[in-house]
C-alpha cells in the first residue's frame, strides 16, 4: 500500500512538472519584436505602425504594428495579400508576414497549453483508477473516495494553480525554473487579457472534453452490438433465439451489459469545476455562465449514461456523498482568498474609476 502511495505521489509530481513546462511555453511576453498591446486605437495607419515599430526599445512601443497588421488580416482575409502589405519608407521588408508568424506562434502556445492540461487530466485519472486496485481498500466506497480526492486535487492544481505559478512574479530568482518568475506582479489588464483568457478557455473546453471521452466508449459498444446482430433492429428472432455471432451466453451478456459508472471521475469533475470557477470568478464573472454550462452538461450526460448505458451499481452507500460535502467549504475559501488579490489592484477597482462610470 505504501508503494502505491509512492507511485501516486510520483505521478502527481511528474504531471505537475509537465504542466509547468508546457504553461511556461505559453507565456506572452511584452519584450518581443512585435508587441501585442492590450487595446488598439482605431484606424491605425501604415506609417504610424512603421514609426512605432522603429523605436529601438520594445518596452516603449505601443504595439501599433500588431494593431495594423491584425486589422489588415481581418480586412484582406488572405495570408498572401497580408504578407505583401506595403509600408511607406519600409523598403522590401515584409513586416506583416513576420508579425503573422510571431502572432500565430504566441496564440498557438497560449491556447495550445490548455489542451495539454486537459489531456493530462484525462490520462492521469485512468492511471489512478488502475493503481487503486492495489491499495486493498476495505470497501468500494473507500476505494472510490481515495481515487476521487487524488484526481480532484491534481486536476484543480493543473487547471487553476499552475497558471498562477507560471505567470506571477514575486521577485524570486529560481535560476530559470519556470515558477513565480512571470511577467505579472499584479492582476492588471494585461493579466486578464493573456492569462485570464487562457483560464477561461481551459474551463470552457473542460466542459465538453471529459464528457466526449465518456460518451465515446458507450458509442463504440453500441457499434459492436450492431455488428454482432447484423445491424438488425430487433435482437430477438421471431421463432425464438437471438441474432448474434456469439457462441457463449456469457459473451453475449457481457456485450449487452454496460460498465459501472466511474463515480470518482464524476465527483472529481464536479469539484474541480466548482473550485476553479469560484477561485477566479471574483475577477472574471464570465466564469459563472461557464460553470453553469459545465454543471448542465455534466448532469444530462451522466443522466443519459446512467439510464441507457451503465449497469446498476450495488457496491456503494451514502458515505461517499456525505464525506464529499466537507469539500464544499474549500470553494468559499478559494473565492475569498483569490478575490482579495483581484480587488487589491487599485488601478482596476478604485473610487476614481467608479466615479468615471
């Protein structure tokens, strides 16, 4: 049993380090050749963009080249025409072509890293479920509860905490290790645009991807059943017997009997979504409808699977529900803790800003 806990701990550490690495690739830095501004002024001209881009220090640029090329990309809707956009006094340099590759790489890393997080969060629960058989729990409920807690903690850390550790800067020098050495010392507007958008995108994608993986296996079994009976509508024959290619009754029963529901996975999805939404919703209220959508999809998907696909579970009692109720209080703690930091930024929430409204 101690060996299983050691393996589980190593998996958690390895997955967290992997997430830290991939998230460190997705940081959008301001100190680049093509600065991506928080807001673009209207009607930026090519000459204005070129003059801004020729400023030697990238920190002093307004990002007008990015604004101009982005507006041209929306207008032309053709990469070849975009690459050939001329600049007065710019010679033969294809500024928008160079900008396009920089911008595309930044966006791919920014929104590709959340997909890696979701993939890891889909694979690790399967590993934990396989390891749970070696823990020798006395009841099925105890085994499920152990797996559920490990999966929930790991998934929450990967979705909600890693992104803070990568992007926040607290002034520590960890010699290149990609934590607490990011680009943001506070929750400013650039943090919301670059990091907050990644959090929202991750939670939105996480509404559907876990459900698709759970729906895919039953659909495969439906296809196998159809193939077994020759895709006839009725399983039973008119004169008795059934349409099947199976020889043994046990094989036929196994084909038409669904698997048991992975209760640890359902509980983990619920609490990870709730903890993540409550952590960041103080500064990003858009997460509330995403959380509602998550619970709506989760309810209907598993209602359908319970009624149509999964077999009846007889090894559970009320202990799992009762013990999980103690975890609700952490959502309130996370909401208050993160909210205090969100509202501490006087540049966003201040009396002067409120008066201007």
